[in-house]
C-alpha cells in the first residue's frame, strides 16, 4: 500500500522537485527531499492541514525556491521518476523519516538547532527538522 494516494503527474512533479532541491546530493539525498514532501502530504498539523496532494505541497507559497529554476522545469529522467515513485510507495529514511522541513545552510556550514522545528540530522549539506511534538502531525 503506498504511503499516499497519487497519480502519474505526482510522480513527475515529485521527481522534478527532488532533482531541483538535491541533485548534487545523489539518489539518497534526492529521496530524502521526496520523503519530506510525502510527509507534508500526510501531516495533519499547522500549515500542512490542507496540503493533501503533492502539487499543493510543492507549490505552497514560500516553501521551495527551486520551483523557479531550470532544473525544476525540465522533465525528469526515468531514473528520477523511479526514485520519486519509491518515495510515494514506501521510501522513508533517517534523518527525513518524520521530518517536515529541510535546509541547506551552505557548504561547510553547520545546521541551526531550530528551523521551524527541532534539528533531527544531516545528510551531506541538507539539515532535516521535525515538527514540534505538541503539534501532533500524525507522522
């Protein structure tokens, strides 16, 4: 059973945002970003209460700067679509397992301890953050 209900255009859109946000971080880095997007679709708290599709999450105002980049606009490869489909179906991995946010502070920079929630862990240059426990996000 997939983590969320999805259609083919969700696979394409998720693949595009994964590539645009984390291409330099390799397959795992891109899938960690995909994990966060899927978590936001599942989440039932805060600003994510009505973000119940991949499209709503990706295009939520002020969330992903990469939606305005050439990497995002280009159609994904078969490999990128496969990675995205794995995220929609079953993929979860620490530090993104329950994360709702990520941040790339820049090369050789440390992760802030808070960024819309407590710091969970880092993969390459991306820092991952979960929601505050009191929000009861359903993840």
